[in-house]
């Protein structure tokens, strides 16, 4: 388990390296279950309950299978048939919420279902990837591997969903290099960095509710990448570097490649969280893109903005300057 949860380090450009995960969420899933077992939060009768529509569910299902824990996953229609089948084969019980809440979307509806299940199963454990601090802490091993292999890192780029991976990696890498730059990659219509909530086509990054694990003051820069740009970059990552990855990897690659080209003397690491198999029928399917009216055009560079309200519909970039969300939304830009 520990061998598969750690990333491979792949050099993409003279100054750009990828931390390539088969399934990044295996790392926090295993770490959270380990911690719960060792502090007595889980026993043989415990039901593990979690909400996730993707890779965290899969990571937990693998860990719970190997450790013999009962698991209930609350997801939404974004859990495709293949993933549902795979989760069930791993022994998880999968509950799908069919309707989104008026406020907070599917994310809210899923959390409400989790609350019901907690009542129903008094002996439960909810890992809670959005607010459990063991999520970012889980990335200590991955950060150690990156610094053992690459030495000093000047800039880390990664997609942001719960905030665990980018926040966790940065906090460990900054023990050696406090000035290391952290660039978070989000998508249009996600509330994480202050945009109003809207339906989104990119899965795995972005959020309709603000997770407590997003530490806004960790980020130096934030980018918003739309669905067409994300899917185009994901395909480019395959065509240019033979890395068959999911869309959050594509979004991070787009940003990291551009930043690394602008800063040829800096050493840049990009997080690539999962493999492409799950996305064959959407991101990698021309028919699906056509049916969903997705245009794969990508601007040569991001539009600089000073406030999340100025983010248009295409790739945008903002100097976040390690500020709290409320400072960014209501304060002045630091000169
Ligand atoms: C495929 C994928 N990429 C990226 C992320 C974002 O990572 P984090 O939740 O650590 O911010 C997630 C989160 O679920 C994910 O599933």
C-alpha cells in the first residue's frame, strides 16, 4: 500500500518535475485510517462513512478492504457506473444523492446524507477529508520523497479541492525553504478562492463549499482554468510527455509549464494526482466533448486579475500573496 501511494518523480522540462501519483488520495485515506486505528476511533464494529465522488472514495475503499472495515460512501451522479462497480467490488456500500441542494449544490446534499448516516450508525468514523487535519499531514512522506530526490524546490503547483495536498506538501517543503512559492489551481465557478458557485464540468478540483482544510495564507498565486482549457492540457500532457493522467493533472500542468517557462532558473514541481483511465469516456472522448459543447482552445497565457470578481471565462491568474480569503475579497492588493 505504501509503495503505491507515493508519487513517481518525472522530469518534464529542464526545470519542471512532476510528482505523478497513480491515486494521490490513497495517501490521506491510509493515513487517516491509520491514525483512527491507533487512537481507538475505529474498532471492529465501526462503520466508516465518507462523502466523495471520486478518488478519495476509491482510496478509502482500498484501505478499508485491506483493513477489514465496513465503508459507506455517499456520492452524487458524478460517480460513474465504472467507479460505482469498482467501489462495490471493494466491498463499499455506495449511496447516491440524486438531487443537489439549492445552496451548496451536491456537496451540501451529500453532507446532509452523511449527517443522517451518522445518526443511524452510532459507532461510526467519518474521516472528513475537508476538515480533518490528518489530510494535509498525510503528505509528509510525499514531501520528503520530493526533497530527497530534488533538493530545494522553488515553486510547487497543484490543483485544489480539499486543499490537503497543496497545503500539506507546502507546509513540509517550507520547513526547509520558507520562501517556496505555492500556486493553487482552481476552476471557474468554484468558491475556494472567492468566485461565486456555479455548475462546473471539471471534477476533482474546485468546490461548492469552502473546505476548512484550505489554508488561504499558504498560496502565493491562484489560477482559474476552465473545462476546455483543462481537458486540452490533459490531452497535451499525454501527447507531449506520454503521461496518461486525469483532468486535474492537466490543469496543473498548463499552469506549471507556463510558470516554469517564465522562470527558467527556478525549480518547479507540479502535482499530478491521478491516472487517466477513469476519464476515457469524457475528457479523452471527442464525442463527449462535442455533445457537451466544450471548446478545446487555450489562450497562450493567463489573463492577470486583481480580484476574483474580475475572473472572466478563460484562464486567469491572480497574485494571492498569502492572504486570507476575506482580505482578498475586501482588502487592498499589497504593493
Ligand atoms: C483527482 C483529484 N485531483 C486533485 C484533487 C484535489 O486535491 P486536494 O483535495 O488535496 O486539494 C482531488 C480531490 O479530491 C482529486 O480527486
